[in-house]
């Protein structure tokens, strides 16, 4: 009896952890079909903002920015603090402890979050409280960083534009700022994007663009977009992440404000969510030129064909910096 009890006690931590060495050897993958319909967000339980330093033997330290549960298993969103890549990990495989932004300022990730939360944006009229294009607008080094916004739209995704980016060999990097409403309204297009990514044609980073992307025509920017009264900023952030994770995709560490419009309070909410605000140096439809290191902005959601035609014209004339680089390289 004593030997049985000793064996049970020896196995208890492993049973409690619920993860074998094989389980811990690779990131957690959320299974989601590449056709059909969207998976329900109810798959993702108790999604919470956190900041923890996590370690395990044989692996580099990561930062946990979200905790969640799927199928009864405790997970966290892991961020490589220097490379900025995100993935899901089993909590049972790691030893995590709370940390602070101050303690992580030396990392490229949290250093960028904290620095860019204080970006001033464009100069505004005296007394104006809102910010225009605050955040990261250009990146380090040469080439350019291509981004496309998927705001709510009644028009289909411009697949021809995205296919024009494909090339032999390595997948073309593109950061797609995605809203929850667009995903719900364009299920087939979203699943097509997942297929392009899975098959190595596009290297897509999904950027949080808010769930609803509110917009009121004719209303000033000071009371528009996420500055519409009554917006729950935490829900706008987490509801997009919940939908992406439920459908097999891991959100990046970036957030792009709808219309590129924010204010100090919204910037603070993004900072508290440990996200890097993403602006744009070259919104092509507005006539901006793309210089080396520029973050280029177009809208492949069907709402802004001028930007796509300008992109094709400039690219054909050799007036877009090359190569296109992953957005994780920019901060």
C-alpha cells in the first residue's frame, strides 16, 4: 500500500500538469478547417490580458500576454521578446511568473510597446485632443512593409491583388489588419487567406483592427471611429483575438486604429494590452510616397481601388522599395 501511495504521489505533478514531453515539444495548434464556416468563439474560454515571464528547460524565455483555455487545457499566447513572433503554448509546460513593463523595457517587444504608445502623430489644431496616425509609421532598414486593411465592407476581398503579390519560392510578407465584422461577413475570403498562408504563398501577419470598426459618415474625427462614445476598447481588442484563435490563427503583437485615429486614452488601452500601435508612412490612396523602410497602407477589402491601382503602377515603375519585409522586423 505504501509503495502504491508513493507511486501515486510521484505521478501526481505530471498528471496535474496534463502535458507530456511530446506535448511540450511544439506549440499548441488550434484545429480549424480551411473551408466551411467560422468556428465559434466559445471554443476560446477566459481570454485575459496578462504579462508574465515564462521559462522551461531547453527553450528561450517568452512573455505571456494572454491567458486562455481551449478544450479544458490552460494555454497562453507566447511572444518572443526579441523576434516578436507569437504562438500558443501549454501553460503546464512552462514556469511563469508575473512581470511588469518596467522590468521588460530592455526587450525589443515591450520597449517598442512603451515607446510607441507615446508617439505624437501628426500635428493637429491647437486644443485638439485626438491623434492622427500615431504609432509605428516606418521600420528599420531598407525595403518596405506592406500592410492591407480589412475594414467592414460589402465588397469582396480583392483576391487578384493578393495573388499578384505571390512569387516563386518564399511567401510574400503582408500584414493584414483585420476586423471581426469583416471576418463574419466574408467567411469564404477569410478561409481563402488561411489557405494562401498554409500553402506558403503569402506570409500573413494578422493585425488587430478592432472588432466593429465604428464609422459615422460626416462626423468629425474627434467623435468618430473608436472615439465614438460608448466604445468598449478592451472588448474591441479581445473579441478579434478570440475569433482569430478559435479559427486557427494567432494574432500578432500589433494594433491598427480604424482610420488611424486615436487619442491618448485609446493609446493607453493599447499599451495596457501589450500591443504595438501601427500607423503608416505611405497610405497610397492619399498620394503618399513610399520611401525605404515605409509601412505601406492599402485596402484590399474592395473599398479603396485607387490605392491598389497606385500600388500596381508604382510597383511596375520600380518606385516601391523592395523587398517587402515581415512587419515583425519593423519596430
